[in-house]
C-alpha cells in the first residue's frame, strides 16, 4: 500500500512549520542588528553634534516603529478563511466526483450555489462555478487555494516566505505599508550613514571599536534592501491602482461573460479606497480599514443576468485588451476567421481576380445596354401618349361643334368632313 505523507499534519507538518519560520527569523535578526548599529555605533559613538544626534534618533524611531508594526501585523494577521457556509457536505462532494460530464457537474454546482444563496461571479475556463476539491468548499470570488498553507484564502495575492503568511484580504494593506515603511526605513538609514561611510574610506573617521565596520555594513545592507523594496513596492502600487492581485495579473479572472483582467477595476480613486479605506486618519497606519467582506466585490461590468447586451460589453476596448481577455480562445478564433474570410490561397486569389475582370466588363456593357433600351422605351411611350392626347382632344372638339342637318348624305348619315372639321 502506498504511504502518502501530509506536509501539513503530524511530525512532518511540525518540521515544515518550524522550517518556514527561518526567513522571518532572518529578517528579525537583521532588523535587530540594524537598530543596534544605527543607534549605538552611529548615533551615540559617531555623531558628535548633540542636536543632530537627537534629531536622527527621533526620526529613526518613528520610522522604525511604523516599519516594525506593519511587518508584524503582516506576519500575525490571519489572511482570510472561507466561511463554513461555503463548505460542501459529503453528498455534494460525492455527486461532483461521480458526475459523468462537465455539463452535469456545472449543473450540480449551480444548484448548490442557488440552494446556499452564495454570490459568486467568477467561473472556471469551462464556465462552471469554482470549487476546491482539496478543501471541499465553493471558492468565493478572488479566493484561491494556497499549497503552502494548505487552505483556500480570501482574495489571495501570493504566499510570501519573508512573512511566513499568505498576503490576502485581511493583511494586504499591512503588506503594502510594510513595503512602504521598509523602503523609507532603508533609504533613511542609507542617507544618514552616507557621510560617515565616506569618512571611513577617507581614513578620517574617528570612532571606537568596531563602529567603522558596523557603519560600513549598515550602509551596504540598507542600500541593497532599498533597491529590492523599491521595485516590489512599485509593482504592488501598480496592482492596487488597477485593483488586481498578483495571481490575477498572471491569469485574468473569468466571469460569465469571459476572462477580463480589469473585471474588478472601479477607477483609481475607488481602487485605492478598497484597500486603504475611506478614513484618512488611519490610511497610513497598519490598522485594518479595507472595504468589503472579502467574499464579494463590485465589478466593472454587470453580469449577463443584468441584461447587458453582447455588443455593449466590450465597447471602448482595443484589440490588444480583447486578446488579453481570451488568450485560450484567441488562436482558435483567428484560425476560424481566416478560414471563413480568406478561404482561398494566394494563387487562387490571383485566379479569381483574372476571372473577375471579364465579369465586370460584361456587367458594365449590360448596364449601358439597359440604359439605352430604357431611353428608347421612354421616348416611344412619350410619342404614343402625345398622339393619344391629340386624338382625344380632336374628339372632344368635334363633339362640342353643332352639326348642320342639311349637310347629310343620301343614306342619312352626317358628313365626316363636318364632324372633324
């Protein structure tokens, strides 16, 4: 019998969990050392001006506390668990596993969503409701299964080993602030130690003990981390402005109307409020103020059930965005369009062009002949109508002229000359 080892349970699970704390311990050790090197060896031992020393220490501790607060909130905050009402029971899981076709499974999932009254807009590529067979739950919108944590997480962005936690709905704001204050912290340390770093290389730096080496490494480490944090911060600011997660940036969310990378974007202002909240007093503090419940989100476009026509859904989008929305169908649709609109090869196109020219000349001659025929017919009709009108006029005049009774022939009929005179 094959033995399967579960990395999330038993002795193996304990070992794995302990090992995953290694990056957090490393980051914590670097933070503690940087505090010691900056406060003791730079400010106390190296800075000679007392006023400058106090200013550096006050600013340093403000930034340091905000940075440390944001980091630990990111580490210890539960990212977001799927509620129990999204969980499937044994009979429902059995019915899904025993379904014989995708359409049958899609029908079962639709019935479960209706029975549980769950609001889920996202779908799989096949168009069915998303569910996790490992956790046995219907996936809420923007929720994904984390293989490291072994559970489905609400609005999962990614799993960060440096915080040993998933970055998701309830700690995403803390993660952004951690990157921001971490970058600000490293830049502040690098700039304030740069003067003494130059003095060290100029051999005019007078400091006791190992302060020279602490300040040297303090500048290098802070400069290195500031570069990496800057790139990561800029990328996540881009995601926040467009209301995307890291997973959605690589794979567009799928709705009933199809894939749409901008499906949850509501504009820059609303996207920022969704993460940081609408209370400006706590926007830059690691206090949870994000909008929503993590289960449902406002969408850029309504669903098909809202009555939106197919021709109105993608107005204003260019061809490149349409290709991003349906990458799995793009190749097939291109081949279909080519076969329908361009059925002939290049040689056949040239042959058709040669065959088309005589047809065009024949059509032109036929149109000219038809035009002449119509002109002759119209002229003949006009002459005929003129003669008929003249004849009718003469008849009416003759009718009105009185006939002389003496002007008769022998047979008693009036003279024709007097009638038409």
